[in-house]
C-alpha cells in the first residue's frame, strides 16, 4: 500500500512537471527508510528513464580503466586538490563497492546476492539512481573497469542524464601483460586476464568476501578500450582519454587537462599551480 501510494505521488508530480517536489519526495522517503526508496526506484524505472535532463543534476563523474590500479594516482590527486580548491562536497569511491555497501545497508535478505551483467542490462539505471539519491554529495567520482554498453530499452551503463563526464585511463597492454605474468606466474593466465579467452565475468579481489558480489562487465581489453574511445560515446558523455604513459612523463600537464575538463563542463574549481606542483613533488 505504501509503495503504490508513493508511486502515484511520484507519477503525478512528474506528469505535472513538478520536478523539485518529486526530488523532495524521493529525498524524504530515503531519509525515512532506504528500503522504501529502493522499492520506489525499482518500480518506477520506466518513468525515471524517460525524464528530461533538467530533472537530474548531472553529478556522477566516471574514472575508468581496464585495470583500476591505474586510477590510484588520479584519485589521490583529485582528493587532495578538490579538498583545497572546490567549495562543494564530493566522494571518490569504487562503483562496485558503492553498490555493495548500498545493498548491505538495505538489509535485504533471501535475495540473490550476486549482481552480474544480466542484472546491469535490466537495472543499470536503477543502480545509478540509487547512488545518486543515497549519497548526499554534490559530485560522485566513481571508479570502474566496466565496458560501456547501451541497450535498445534505454538502459545504459552510464546514464546520460546523470553523468557529468568521464575519464578513461589507457595503459599500454604490454605493460599490463607483464604485470599479469608477474601476478599469475603463468603466461596462459596472464593472456586470459588481458583478453578473457575463458569469457568469465570479472570480480575484483575486494568483492570476493563481500555479502553482495558485484561482478563488473570488464569483458576484455579490446572491447573495453574500443567501447570508451568511441567518438559517439566520448562526445555524448563528455569523455576525456588519458594515457598512463603521458601521466608518468608529463604529469603536470595531464593533471591540468583533467582539471580543465571538469571546468569545461561546469565544475567551479579553481586552477592553482602551487597546489598541483605541491602534490606532484610529494607524490612521484
């Protein structure tokens, strides 16, 4: 009864273009009971997927790489720099871990405790809305190794109405292969991690012992790479390609490019060379 009441309220507000009141309704429900919020968002997926862009505040910034260990330096820089030069709140976190934490906090029992690609195909927009409304931050920086996808049912891995922009960090596959050989002590296993010949879903180490295991659609290096450097994807979702080798050899300019990319799309962040250089000098 409560769910049907909330659904009718939300539907009426949206039909009448009362978007501020609709967001307030969602926020009030979240503050009272997160499980009610989950049920509301899950049962209003079609309604939420077709909302105009001005309903949402675009605040998710994706930081993506085939191997998320390449993202550590950029994460550390953004945390250091934005804390000093951005008068807004933000969170930097792994996407799979964020989903895991959310589902644990909901306290749902007797449910499937694995989220795999088929679930993303059906519920990717729901997962992003859950992040959007559960974290009271102005910006969310989400790390992931997922490949981009889009279905004919308006389900996207990253939703255009929520995404502020993205950064895709490319590491030379030869460097990755050497890393994986050292990790597995096996040529066959290292090639499989890079090209996924066994076609296995990817589960990061930190997810293995979690209550809810969030598998990521990493696919393989070729598909992952091509899905994010695609011109239409980069243009639609305001993508910025960052090569790890350039980050190593031309660090200041790459960090500047990252900041200017954020400024270009509306983040009111100051450019402070002293803070950039201070970070670089302390973090080789």
